[in-house]
């Protein structure tokens, strides 16, 4: 009796390509954001603080990023030292700390966002609109199954409703944020950007 290994081979190939693509995209993001003296994690923290309603606590950032509070705390420590964010004690509860973006962080986030959007457009340019919709659908299925694996018994439909709302709101806020034309938005390809 012979066993058809083709489905397993294809599954492993999909898995390997997903991981490899994620790693390459992360390295590209690191390169894009490094031009603004930011790491990808620092950029993500800044965008999260911008997106969430004040007051923003480190635990809120960790939850939104899907990271542990300890890992976000270490990133924030480095950001405080770099002058990108400040920690402020809550007046009502001195144990509570909230995060505020400094002027240095504000000066870095907009050009970094414009560069990030330009990078996304360039990387996705070979895909048609329908290809992109298919890719979104397939990634949603895999993401939902991974979420269910980590959270057995969770109401995935309720989680998806909240997530879709949050993503749509974030995309709209980013669209408004970058809608103004700047010299960085008009630059293309190999030109060097000024660091902040």
C-alpha cells in the first residue's frame, strides 16, 4: 500500500514559504524604518500609541501587538532612552503608567509611515486586486485557526468582528495621517532619506 505524500509535501511547502516570507518582510521593514532611526518594534509601538485612545498603558500596547507585557516593557525602556516616548504616572493611581509620544517620536512617525506605505505598495505591486483579496482571505483562515489553537473555546466570530472593526479604523486613521503630500511621499526607490 503506497501513501500519497503530496498533500503533506504541499503543506510543508506552504508552511516554509509563510515563515520565509514573514522573515523577509520583517527584514525589509527593519531596513525601511532604520532610515528614521527606528526599529520595526519601535515603529509599531508608536503607531499603537497613536491609534489607541489616551491614556495608553504598556499593557494596552502589549495586547494590541499580541506581545507579552515584559517584551513590550523592554522595547519601551529602549524608546524612553532614545527619547521617543515618555512614561507618565497616572494622577489618580500612581501605580498606573501611561505612554506619551515625544516630539522626537512625532517627528519620526510620519515620514516612517509614508516610507512604510511606499514599501507596501512596491512589494504588493505584482499582485492584482483579486490576488490581494485572495491572499487576505487565505491568511485570515490560517490566522483564525492559529488563534483557536492558542485559545480553545474562544468565540472566534465575536473576536473577528472586533478585529475587523479595529483594522478598518486603523487603516482609515493611517490613510488620513498620510494623505497630505510631503516630499518623502514623492520620493522613489534608491534615493536616500534624511534621518530624523
